[in-house]
């Protein structure tokens, strides 16, 4: 989903056990693909170890020097690896962190002026509880990782806090420096996944921020796409797309839009920037248009149907322009009622009117009544509350509209309110 923070271990072979324990402490971040870890045990048989080592040293964002008497008397202390690490540190290209394993005199070494871990400069073996020492070191490394993510991945961070606030204003929307790497970010990151080209090429997506700003995008091979406004089909343009570490980046004129795939959900999240300026511009929700042979509605039926849809979902009257827009789609069989329900349910207008983070239980009841036409089961309250708080209302709503219950009860062309049970 984003470039990983690569961590390079530089250590003496006698300290292999320490390296393993530290690696295990960082395993969660590795499992989430936030970081990658490299050491000489990763060199495969027959490879040019010097060339491979140099490649990873030059790519590393963080270099960990595992300091011990064995390290100090080995060739590592004055090796090309350490010299190169310090060169990259001086250029601001990498962070170099001495990790004090065992008591030794290291202050006169070339890296002796660097801030070391554990934070109290007490070697790990001198701690009463070595596990606490490793935890202290891990927290220090995670702080550095957080600083690097802030600098290198501001779009990830802006989207993270924006979704945690369920689309409301967030300090990180303006200032990513407010970010710190913690379990909340790790949990959010674990809900994301990489896109595959098969999900994109030849597919049509809906892009929406509210009912008045909804677009239809069709992706083609060769890295291009065509986009048109839902409310003004004559307003069309072309842009380019590419996959970057599993993230989808769209480019149109002066704008760049980064889209992150949600795991186990049909909706995806996008955050738009002004290209080259890195100025945050807008937040969007995406989902694939999967309608299969939608019904062609009679033109005489459509106006009343559109009015009922807007009354059911947004509790409002529909203006003439929107009536014509959605009516034409239904008449031509280009979109089903379910897709229109999904667009409105994921709109900013619906969020502002009916999603209340401080009244989650009431919100859940309202959403169930709107999209499934029934009350929520008591045992589902806790599960859905967690989903809203950890993944936002977009995923919660989309999952209900995509659910087997919705499909069986309403299919593609029945409005949920028409089968309400209360």
C-alpha cells in the first residue's frame, strides 16, 4: 500500500540472539508491511554478498548498530557498511541508531555522538528485566519509524485520521506532524490491502464525495482512464493511472488522487492532492459498478421512483437536475436502484445528517432501518460499533448494502423501504 520503511541490522555474529529478539519485537510492523527487516542471514546461497549488502544499505531508511564488545573489536566498527551508513545519515538519507546490547566503551567510535537506545543508555543486559529493555528499544525505533512515515507518507497519514474521524476535520488533514505511530494506526493499516491490475483494467467505478459531486470512471489498459460527471455526462476528461506499491494513483490535470484498497469491503478510500504542491484538496469514496443487466425503467415510473429513493435515504425532496440525472440512468438501464442507494448512502450529505459518532447505537439503528428495513439484532450492536469506530461509516454502510440479506430481500431493483418490517 505504501513504500515500506526498510531497517538494516549491522551486528556481530556473537550477538545473533539479540538480533533475533529485537526482530521479533518488530514483527507486528513487519507483518503489516509497514517495515521490512534485512540482515546478512537474508543473503541467498551463491549471491554476491557484498553487492547485496550494499544494495540494502543504500536503500535502508534506518540502520541499527547492535553495540557490544564483539561488535567493537570486529571489523564492523570501521567497516564500509558503517561508514556508508554514517555518510547517508549526514546527508539526511537514513537514520542510524546504536542499540546498546552489552557494556562496552563505544563513545569514541565514529558513531559515538549518536543518540542510542535504550533511552537511558543502559545496555540491555544491565536491565533487571531484559524484556522491558527490548520494549524500550522497540518504542524508540517505532518513534523513528513514525517520524519517517510523517515525512515520506503524508497522504497515508491524512487519510488515516480523516477516516478515524469518519470524514470530519482532523489535525492530520492539515498538519501530518501531529502523527505518532501507535496501535490505532497499525489497526487501521491492517484493514488496507494492495490493488491488483485485474481490479482496474476494463472496470468501471463510481467516485463520490456527495450527491452533487459523483463521477463515473472507466479504466483501460495502458494506464489511462476516462471520467465523466454523473450530473453532466457531456463533461468528460481523460487521465492516467498507475499502481505504486499496491496503491492506485490517478492523475488529472493538476490533481493527483491516491486510492487505498479496503480489505474485505467493496468501498475504497481516496485522497486528492494538488500535484507538486502536496496541497490536500478533497476526500473521495470509490466502489466498482457491478450492475449486471440492470432493469430499463419506464419513463413514466421513474420520477416517482427517484423521489422515493431520495426520501428513503436522505429524507429530502429531489431537485429537477438530479431527477433528470438518475432518471436517465434508470431508463437507459445503466444503473440499478441498489447502486443509486449506495451512492447516496456513502455521500457526504448522508454522513452529515445521520452519522453521529457520539451516538453510535442510534446511528446503527437508523442505518439498519434505512438499508435493511429492520431493527438491528442486539448481539450485532457491539460488532457494528467496533466496525464504525475502527473502519468508519463508509465500510459499515457498504457492507450492509452488499450483504446477502440485502441481495435476497431487495435485489438490484427494489427500494429497501418497500419491505420494512416495522
